[in-house]
């Protein structure tokens, strides 16, 4: 016996769609805890390192409380920390990240941000 094959495009999409009644379990707590610990470790590594140390995007994003996609966007948009392109890899020198942090507008209230704009 041959398996049943859908005869129309609509029937094919119906076959390929997952059932709405399927419940995807959330990740186990130990996995979520492990991920958070890893981000905390990255932040600790960044701040404990000497100024001439270099880091990958993931560590810099964690240290700045930003996403990796934020780092990527700032590379092509401009306005982010200076980086080094080593072949296909992107690395950031800690001193460049600290310089960028110092160059950011420092305010003590939201009204100061509105006045500057």
C-alpha cells in the first residue's frame, strides 16, 4: 500500500502544520539557571580583565546589558563601541568599550535628556 499523498496545495499545508493542541514544554529550571549563570560569568570576566583584553560580541553585549543584535546593528549603523575585524571574527578591546561608555550622555533625570534633544 502506498502512503496517502495530499492532492492539493491546501491539503499539503494542512499536513505540514503542527497541531495547535501541541504544548511545547518550557526549558527546565536548571537550564535557565545555567544560562543566567553563564551571562553573569561573562560580565564578571569582562570587568575583571585588564584594559588591553579583547572580547567577543557575546561578552561585550552581556557587560553592556545589551543584546548581541544591538552590537551587530551598531557596527553597521555606527554609534557603538569601536571593534576589530580579525578575518571573519569581530572582537572588542575592553579599553574601547570603556571609552564608548564614557562618551555616552550622562544624566541624573529624564528631564535632562529632553532638554538635550
